[in-house]
């Protein structure tokens, strides 16, 4: 009976280790994707702020001589 209990405990431990590896890989993948999304949002916010500032600034001369470079134009 003790041998069966040890075998069950060993099998359970092995299963947990095998499940932990893919979970760690999944966590790393999700973390990377969230970092990419965070960078995209930061770039988008900078572009929106730049556009808002562009709209608030007075135009120079005739024909709206504003020439602002946005993140996507650089």
C-alpha cells in the first residue's frame, strides 16, 4: 500500500512539472504580447496628442502652413 502511495505521489509531481513548463511558456508569450500592445498604445497616444496640439496651434500664412511630422511619418 505504501508503494502505491509513493507511486501516486511521484506521478502527481511529474504531472505538475510537465504542466508548469507550458504554463510558463504561455505566460512569457502573453507578457510579450502585452508589452507590444503597450508600445502601440503609447505611440498612438503620442500621435493623438501631437494632432491635438497641431489643431490648437495657429496656422502660419495662407493655406495652413503647418507641417507636423507624426510618428507614422518618421
